[in-house]
C-alpha cells in the first residue's frame, strides 16, 4: 500500500534497462506505474559520457505524460 493511503495512485515512472543490469522493471512495477521504458544498448547515458542521450530519454518520458 502506498505511504499516502489506499486511494493514492502509484507514481508514474520511467525505466532504463542497461545491457549489464539485472532486469529492474519487475521490481519497479511493484510500487510504480511504468509509462516509459528504454534499453540503451551502450549504457552511455548512465555515466554521463553521452548527456544528449540522457536528455533524449528524459524528454521521451515526459512526452509520454502529455
């Protein structure tokens, strides 16, 4: 049950699945509503070596909320 009570909706969440990570989506779905998922093949925006990829991913997440 969410901390704010039984009538509270789970937060809208975006998930990035990197090639070398354990699948995070099943864990994220336990208490969140997944509305965006990306699977960056190179994992670059995780360590900010390619900030433009992170920017594109964040924009895509917010675009899905419109």
